[in-house]
C-alpha cells in the first residue's frame, strides 16, 4: 500500500482467505514475494503464534 496526498493506493492485492489453510497458503505466497527482492523483518510473530497455539485456554489451566 502506498499513500499519496492522503489517499491510500493498493499496489498489489495478494488474495483473500476464508479458512486457516487458505490463510497459511496466502502467507506463504506473501513470504515468497518478499524473498524475491526484500528481506523480511523478523518480529517474532511466528514464535508468538506457536506459543498461542500450544497454550491452554484460561479456563483449562490445571
């Protein structure tokens, strides 16, 4: 997305996801596009997502 004169312009729409598997595929396509010519800044979000998936919900802590 680019901003010009206060207006946002979509540079390229990569798709939409309705399921977790579609989201995973879309994220992979995005990573591949980033790898073509731009490095990815590691914000640690993959590790956070993994931790969230492996953590029990609050009500289930025993």
